[in-house]
C-alpha cells in the first residue's frame, strides 16, 4: 500500500506466442522468464497483491511456487488478437483494487528498485495512467521526415538533441476507477486522464520477443554478475604519448 492506495501487480502470461513459443517458460538463468518479473514485483515491496493473469493452469503451478496468486482469464482473451485494454478490464472487474500495474514478464532485467520508483511516482502525482519509456538522444525520423533535427542546419550533436521517448512497456499502471469509467465510455482505455511517462533504465528497455532476445539477456546477466564488484578499467598508456 502507498499513501492509502491498494496496489495490485498483474503479470500477464499467455501460453501461446507467435514469435517465441512458450516464451514465459523459457529459462533465463535459473528462473523461467516470468519468474524474473515475479521476483522484481515481490522485492519492490509496494504491492498488496501479485497475480499471474493467464488462460493456462500451468501458470497456477508457477504462481504457487513463487507464493503469489493466479487469475485464470477467459479463453477469448488468450489469443494474439486480444487487446490489452480488454485483458485489463476483465482483470479489474474480477479483482477489485485501487490501482493495477501491468508488470511485464518480457522485461526480465527490470530491477525491483525501479518498479518501486514507478509506483511511487504514479501515486504521488495522482496519475490515472502511466507508461514506461526510454529517453534516447538520437536523430529520428517520422514517416521519412526529421523529428528532432533540422536538415537545413549543421548536423546536431546527439547531446544537443531533444530526447525522444520510446515506449518500452516494462510497466503500465492505471487507477482502477478511472480506467473502468473510460472503458465504459469509449470501449478502450490504456492512456487517458492525467497521463505519466516514466523513463526507465537501458536494462528495463530490453524486451523479449524472440530467442535472440533471451540470449542477449543471458549474456547481460552473466556479465553483470561477473563484474558486479569490479570497477570500470581503462587501457593504460604512456602519459607523454610514448615519446
């Protein structure tokens, strides 16, 4: 609970996946992919409830193993055509709470400290909806046209560019009352009302869609563990330039 608000973490997990079959069960280190999201949500220390949301009872077993809850969504919300808005709407109707956070299992490197900061920001700012983003200073086009630079000027240094905010979906958060009223009015609700966009780390922005993404996460985790206590090293060179 934060500032009197009951917070529920919802971790969606479909058994089917078009690009990487059963990706939530793929092992990353010693844990299945979804296990990393569960651990991050539990370690954040802000949620009153944590639940896997899936059509498959396989994830009920996983939920029991990690000591969290399981919500079995209807089969019609288990296909690749199902919209996120509908999945959240169904969960909210059957799991009353003040706020729901979509903790994405496909962002396995998202640290628990960041999860906590996002939820604190959401509650403190009185937001209705929030999306995590990655701020990047890089030259960008939109539909073939410059977005944050001018071709009629000297090519801008990247550090002088306005940042673009790329959606990463590692966390999405909604105030339940606002979500349900917006959905009832419009038939959809993902970003609405008082919106927030929270910048997250480079690690959190790595989203697993394919097998090569799992491999990349494996390499990063191994490197982080191997160098956790090692300071950054530099090449040693002669101070006089070798003369």
